[in-house]
């Protein structure tokens, strides 16, 4: 008979069995037995103390997104659990594998409005793949095994384990069995031959095929298969926000970024192609604009692992249910080699127009104030396009999505679905922990940076070498842009009086500098990149910069403002 | 799009909180549940939910997919009335004195095929099983003639007419997947 250990130790051993090496957390009353056990495992598990539970969940997200492993966050009950909610919801919308463990009051106190008691399972059910309360120690190994299996399998997502304090202290025999099967859950549906046949038939007849690449390709580790597929049938492709970096930026058939602030050519060509092939993406409204005018001329192939996504926004002519890892190779077998030279060349005129009207001015302004785009361009070039970029939300995010470039996959970490301001800094911490050998560049605006600025403390304590670039325009830039365009320039509460960010960083013993003049920029970036230490670069950019091109929300994808 | 009465059938594991997981899917889309009935199914450990709602085909399809996606849901599907044999049960509490005054229990038994569950000095309880319209018609007649002290109607329960048994097929399929591992 196995020796009995307490629930907290059983829990730690279960995490180790699941391969957990890094935990982002914050201790408190109802989780103290687990933190006490953690103390005994500090040689096997690296715990990062964040400065807020929201930071712990975002850091776990950043870690998961770059490493492909499950991100783990460990917090206490009540306010800690509610603070973690934003990260949990963010992970659901962006399909990020996360296991969030919240402490809970002892079972005797459940339902009594005890100190720091909140109905975590009730609150998190709508924003998780699975949410479960562990009430007795015998359930621990089963629940942990199931949590990791659910979080990482199929379309990944967040799982919450709400761990009653009494169960943490109960004695239990430890025996671990990983979960590999749940009879009510089909994580990866088997591909159907007839669906592959139909899709291949459409592709083989296409004169003007166009592919939309989503994060599903990255989550399935199907980047190689994607490139082979596109090459074989000579199909131009563009990425959604979360699909960025699935294809290298310089890949011949990569035509850029889709959606509201995407490139002109892919948005125009969406409504010109004859076959639209969506791979692991979900036709988000920021990609489609008005659905009534979206790709009406095209036959639509929708490949996705999640049956509930197929037909949710766009009704496909040929649905292909399954993982891109299975469906792309099956399609490659069935499609004929093709050449679509004229069609592919036709993208160039739109690119030329965008280059002249938008990109040149943004990346290479001859005079005037510094622009966001030129900072991002210089930073990506300083890393030879090999870095991981983490963004906050707003103009900084869209500019980074437009101008950062990639040579490696899993290099873009951003809050796409939920659009969480404050995501950037903690997510960058997680990204650096998940890929310590890589350079991590975080772009944030002056607004979002201040939403989770306390995580500078985490960076200081752990000496996490994140390169932080704050694009400071003294405005909530994206909201200001909408006010300028759609609200008669009534700048209602978007102007910000900002502190001396570099002085704040200095207080945390983090090196940094502020750049206000163009001629200082190259030197400052070089200074930031000289070693692997944390660094804060604040760049005063133009106050009223605009992100163009722009498809106004809810309008046709070809209705593109260029700021002429 | 036209709204129809749809019946959604859900088979789930018998775990805490599943009803909440299902109802939030309706709440989020501002869909009103007309009737809801939950009970153990023929298979031990598996629960069956029968939910009816008025909505469009498009909406019901999306809701069913969202329900089916939840980890502990075994199978969810929807039907319209033509595909189903369905039933509701209603109980009617009447004042015995008024029933005797009216003097026509036989009429109700013949016309509505009711069963009398209880007769005491104070009250008489009728039971009627049937479709909504049928239990409603009896309620209306009783209200006009005798007066109804209490009335309660169950949610719908339903069985499909088709040959396909989706839960057994699903379980069989999953058993094969498990064996392969």
C-alpha cells in the first residue's frame, strides 16, 4: 500500500507528473497548504511570484503560447479568483491551454459566505473548457489528470480547478494515472474522406484560390504542412491576428495580415477570389466586417477542429472538420500541382498602393514626430526578425501586427479575442519564461502599460530579460482614433498625463531610457539589445497617429480607409 | 427567419453544475427556455435533458453545437414535433365541494381521459397527460366551470420516431476509440 501524503503534496506530485516546470502564482489563505508543499518541490518547479493574479494568468498564457505547453497559474480564493477571471476568459477566446488553480474555503464552509469565499465554478463555467471543484483528496489526481488533458487536447483552452482547503490537508494515497480518454469528449474529430474530396475538388478547379491562416495551424503544429499545401497548389495566403508567424514573413505566398487593420490586398482579394480556404480560423468580425457582403462570390472551404465554429459565422460550401495536422496532409494528397501566377501577381498593385499611401509614411518618415511603425520596424530589424513579439491592445498591437516580421513560428503573442489592455507586460514575462533562449520584445501603449505596470516588480525579482517598448502618445490611441473618425473629434477622456516611466523602471532597478528625437532611436534600440537583461524603452511618438488601413467596424472588407 | 418550437435532447454525465453549463448557453443568446425536464436516462450514470424553445433553425443549430461542445455532454441534438412522440403531464387541484356541485366527473373522464388521483373533503386532484394544447384545454374548461385551486404542468418529455439511436451509436463509437488506445 502506498504511503499516505496530504492533499497538497499529492497535488504537487500530480503537477510534476504532468510535466509542470513553471507556475505563475500568488499565495493566500485558502491555498496555503499547497504553497507549503510547493516549498518542498522548489528544485523541480519554478514558481514565479507575480504582483497581481491577473498578471499570473496572463503570464501563464504567454508561457503557453510560445512553448505549446500548458500554462499553470496558482492563486487563492475569493478576490484572487476574481482577479484571475480576465486571463481565463482571454485564454478561452484565444484557445490557450491553461490550468488555473484557485484555493477555496474548506468544504464545511462552502455556501456560507465565508471569508474570501466566492462561487468560482459558477463564475468560471461560461469562460472555461472545464471547471471543477476538488472537495476531497481522493479526487485530486483524477481532477489534475483530467484538467491537463482537457486544457491541451483538441482546441485548447482554460481549465479551472477550485481546490477546497480541507482537501488540501486530507491524507491520501498517491497513485497517478494520466487521462487519455473521456467518453463524452472528442478532442480531435477524425477527418472524413468525403469532406476532403469535396474540398480538394474545389481547390483543383480554382482559378483564384486564397487561403486564410489562423492560429489553428500553429496549435496543431502544422506549419510545415501549411507551406507544403500552399506551395503545391500555388495558393496565396494571409494571416489572422493570431495566425501571424505560422508562415515566415518572407514566404513567397504570404500576402500579409487580414482584417480591420490588415493589408489592403488580402482584404480586397477576399471579395475577388473564387475559392476561399479558411484554415484553423473562426471568421471573427474583426476579420470579416459585414458578413452580408463577405466573400459572397467565393466557394468557401472551412477547416476547423471545433464543430461549433463551422457554420457559426460563415456557412461553408465545403466544411472540413478535424485538426489541420490531419486535414492538410490529406488535402495535399488530393490536390493537383497548379500555378496561379497571374492571380498572385495581381496582389502587387494593392500592395504598391498601400506602400505609397501608408507604409512608406509610417516606417520611413523623413520629418516630423516619431511614428509607432518606425519604432516597430527598427526593433524587428534589430532582432533580424527572429524575436518573439508580445503586444498590449490598441494601436501598438495593430502596428506590431502590421510591421513586426517573423522567421519562426509561435512568435506573436497578443490578446486577440478578448482584447485585454494590460495583457502585454505579464504575457511577455510568461513568454520569456517559456522561451528563455529567444529575445522577447513587448510593445505597449502608455494606457495598457499602466494597467499591469506592477509586474515590473516580477521582472525585477526574477531578472526576466524582457525588452519593453512603450509607444507613448499621451492618449488612449485607438479610442482617440475612433473619436477622430466617428465621433466628431470629441476626445472624451482619452488624453493621459503620464508619469516618468523610466524613473518608475529605475525604482525597480530596471534599466531604460526615453527617446523623443528620431536621431536617438537607433542608439537606444542598440543599447536595449546589447544584453539579455530587462530594459524599458519609452518612445514619445506622434500624439495623433492613426492606424491605417482601416475597415470601419461592421462594413464591407473592401471598404478600406487609407487616410488619404 | 421563422420561429418554430424545437425540442433539444441532451445526454450528459451526471456531474454537478451541468444544468448551469447548459442554461448559460441559452442566456448568452437571449433565448427563452419554454420547458425543461431532467431525469436519469435508461443508462446508469447518464442524465437526459429535454428542452423546448421557440426559435429559428439557425439559432437552434448553433445552440446545439455549443451544448455538444461541453466536455461532459455526451450528445445533443434537436428535433421538431413531427419527429417526436412527446408528452407533458398536468395536475389540477379542485375544491371537492365544487366538483360535487358541478356533478360531472364522468364528463371529464370521457372527454379528456383524465385520472383522478385524490378525493378528500377539501380537494380533488385530476391528472392529465397529453400535448400542451390538450392539458391547456382542460385547464380552461375547468377554470370556467369548477375553478382551479392549483395547476402545474411538467416540462415536455419526448422520444424520437426514427430508427437512429444517437446516444447508443455515440457510446459504441467512443467504446471503439477507447479500445484502440
